[in-house]
C-alpha cells in the first residue's frame, strides 16, 4: 500500500538538517540516547519546537530516555532525501555556477550535478570538474538523456526568467534559484530560492554599528 | 544630526534585492518610471506588499506615475549596503569555502574576502585567488590588521561552534554561517544562517513525485 508523505511546513524542514548535524555528531561520539532538551541546549531551539518538528516525521522520544540516536539519524536522513541521488544540471557556469559545481559537499547531500549549460562559446564543449558543458540549445535532449530532474540556476539576473522557463519546458521538476530574480511559481515545479546576496543584505543591516 | 536607521523586518529585507534586480534591469532598458503593479507582475509579489516594503526605506511612489526608476535603484542600493565594501575572512577553505572565495559575485555585492583560514597544513601559507590562507591561531591578529568585520563560516559542521566562538573573540561583528550547525545568537554579533543544504532538503521534499 502506498502512503502519502505527510505535509511538513517549510520552516520545520529547514530546521531538520540542524537536528541531523547534531545527532550525527552524537552518534560519532558513541552516544545512544538524546533528549529534546539536550538537542535544545546545543542548537538554541526550543525543546517543544524540536519535539513538534520530529513528530511530523512520526519520530517520538521515550519518556525519561529520549530519542534513540541511530534511529533518529536514520529517520532524518530518510526524510530529508540526502541519501538518494538526484541528477541535476547547472545553468550558467560563471563564477558562482562553477563554484557550486566544484563544491563536493552538494553530492554528499544527494545533489549529483551531471552537466553544465552556458552561452559562452569559450566554455561550451569543455569540461569542468569532469562534467561536460553544453549549449542551452541542447537542454531538452540532454535533460532526457541524463535523467536530470533538478536545475540549479546561476545565470546573470537578466537571463533568469528565460532560463527558468527553458528548464520547465525541458521537463525539469525542481529549480534551485541562486539569482536575485524571483521566479514565478508553478504547480509543475518546486522552486527553492537561495538568494545568497539577499542574506548578505540582512547581515549588513543587522551588524552592530 | 545622526538618524537611526529604521528597523526593517527580515522578510522585507530579503525581498528588497528582488526589487533591486527588477529596477536595475528597467534602468538599463531606459525606463524612467515604474509602478508597484508593474513590479508586482514581473516578480509575482503582491503590489501592496511592495509598496509597504519600500515605505520602510521612506521611498514613496507618486500617484498615477509610480516610482522614479533611478531614485528607487539608488535608494535600494544605499539601504542594502551592496555599494559599501565590507572586509571579510573565510573560515575553512575546503570545497565550499574555496568555491565562495572564487565567486566574484560576492565582491559585486560589497563582500570583500581578504583572507582565508584553515587547519590543513597543505593550504596554510599558500594563496587562493590571490588571497593569503592563514592558520586559525593567527586569527585575532589578522582580523585586526585586515580590518575584517565579517567571518564566512564554511568549516566542517563539527568545528562550527568552536570556530564561531573564535571569530567572536577576535572581534568579528557578523557571522555568515554556511554550515548546518545552528550558531547561538548573541547581541554582539549579527548571524545569518545560509544553510544551502537545508534549502536542498526543502526542494527535494516539494518536488512533484
């Protein structure tokens, strides 16, 4: 019987990797059980919030013992999808795109960037970190061939809208947008905006003067 | 007379770079005036939300004419701080840290990474993209010498807490944390968490099955 995955609110999903980092460390240290209070002290997140977030995953602690560390780590990894491989294409291999293609951390979290796309004739046809760089005109065919479901968008902001639409037309199911352009949502694709420059703006604004 | 900058909520600050990207494009196209309705159509953000966000910056549109594009761009740039140079150090020059140091986009947004720090004896003493890589033991002295106010944290998650504390002790005023470790807040430093792997988790979860 197929079961539908529970709907988990986005802020809760974003906190789950914190818990994972915490319990992975505990597991490496040989700790067997952990309470939400102990996690709370380490992460500075309210313990009732932790218990609520984990209950979405159907993970419940035992009274006076807490969570079984290995089980909690496995439950978080399964839910987060970091252990499944997701094929992705990099749209734009300029400074940030090339940097992300070089970040081996992404593959540890399940993102397998299989190719890059660009308009620059100097890079099209070359390889970057062993991955081929193609022209955008090849997108639809390559996405099918490579079985890619995610597109990472790191093109100049002026091209973001057009490139996003090309990806959707090519059958991409999720867009990870690193440009400051706010891509319109559609029910056919998941969109995650990681505008790192917007985070910079918040940091500048909040710095003690 | 000194005036205190208005307190702007974080979600509003995060939207401002979207408006900036939009008006910069309009300015490049020679457009002189833009309404919040027109920005709304381009960005898929409610026009009353846009007007409210901009009113925090004391930017008001004119009835039937809208915002003066150049003035709006200048107001956004001034507020966001992208045109001021902020000296920063990179903590950890592994895969992600080295990638971020190579991203010239950051300097276009006012982040000037002047040096890297690492524990790996193979990289300490070398240069990366022309920037020196030092040992952590030199942190306090170098931060003073280099007049660095921001630390970008891209160390392995197990070291994040310790490295963050070292930065605060060395007089750093803002931490830009790329690790999944949730650094405890303190009134003396601004903390911006950009856990790109958490964004990956949300994207995996929201992908159409």
